[in-house]
C-alpha cells in the first residue's frame, strides 16, 4: 500500500509557510509515498452550507494557503513522492489557467502529479469567484474536455458554452504521458456517473473514527468502489485499470492506532492500494505533524506486514 499525507496548508500550520519545503523533504525521508493539497478559499462567518454534513465551518479553514504554490514548493523540495490535489475545485478556474498551472507542476516534478478535481460545496466560495454554483457540474465537464485538449493537442482549441480556448500554440506539455492521471471526487449519483465515464480514478473519503451509529465506513467504501467499477465496465472501459485513492480524515480524538487500523482495513477489505492521511485536526505544528507521520507509517506498515 502507498501511504501519503496532506501538506501543511490549513489551520495553525498555514501560518508557517517556511515549513512546507522542510515538511515535504522530511516526509519523503520517512517513507511517505505522496503529498497532497486541498482547495479552500474562505470560511464564511454565517455559512449557508456547513462542512461535511454539519452547519459550521471548522476553524482550521480560517487559515488557508494557495494549493498550487504549496504543491510547487513541495515539488521543488522532493525527488520521489507523488504530488496530488484532493481536490481542486475546477469550476472556479478558467481551464487555460488551470491547465498551465497543472502542467507547470507536473513538469517541475518530472511527472509526479496526480490531478484530483471536484466541484466544492460552499455557496459563498462560488459567490466570491463570481461563478454560478448551479453551473458547477457542467463547468467541470467542460474543464475536463479543455484540459484534455490542452494536454494532447497542439495547436490547442476548445469552445464550450462556458469556457473557450482560441486556437493557440501550446508547446509545453506535461511530463506524464499522455497527461497526468485525473481523479474525481464524487458522492452524489450524478457525480458518480461522471467518475465512471470520465475519470482515471475515484477519490473517496472516510472519517476516523466513524460517528456513533454510522454505517461501517470501510464496508461502504468497498460497496461504492465495486459499484463505480461496474459502471466503468458497462461504459466499455477496463474496470481493472480504474484506480481509487482514499482520503482518511482523522478527527481530533483519533489515535495513531485508529488511523493505522483504517488503512489496513481499507487494503484488506476494499482493495485500496493508495491512501493519504490529512492530519489537519491533530497536527499543531510541523514537527508534531511529522512525528505523527512517522508513527502512522510505522504502525500501519507493521500491521500490513503482519
């Protein structure tokens, strides 16, 4: 199993961007396989929609660093780890701007980029970027088409209902061939159908520990992955080539044992081969978070080898 971690981007760690490169290098030295960023723009004072089924926004989201800058810093500081986005809210960005940025990071990292895209959930963030939230699904579809054109053609041209790229010479292409793998985050039926049609893989999430009375998250994960792979096959694509990278979100009360057990169960019961752990609610500074990285890697790999 490949095990990765979120980069120091949110909460208390966001106040110390000078630690990003050091964190990335040390996590790689400790044996991490991937490093990840997310995409939060703001934390509304009175949110219309809260985070993860609640009616509030976690205070950790009040401090957020730009995902592309953080990922580029990590790319320059490392040599081996893969670098992922889980997720970039694609409808916020003109596809030409997004394509140029992602291509730069992929080239800078010699082809280590994993592109994870989604649509977000905050009405206030959509208001702030002046994009109608009701158009987010259609804009994501157009973004996927425009990214494919940018990465695989030259000259590049794309014309949709929401985005346009005039016929242009774009000589810098990704180091990954034919382009970085594109994963999609999805939970609703319509979004899951998009994953099955269009993505190289799915980005599911589990919370550790699960809420009291909630369904077993690993059983739910296994069921969801089986379902999306069946849909991939019905669409004429190879289900065996369809990937999934699991995001593990430990709550503030989670232990290293809780996290390690979740990783082991994800591999053994759902067939997950790549996970990353977001320590946003547990890490108070870079050094403490790196110690957690070390302990999670040791505990999980010991259990996986047992």
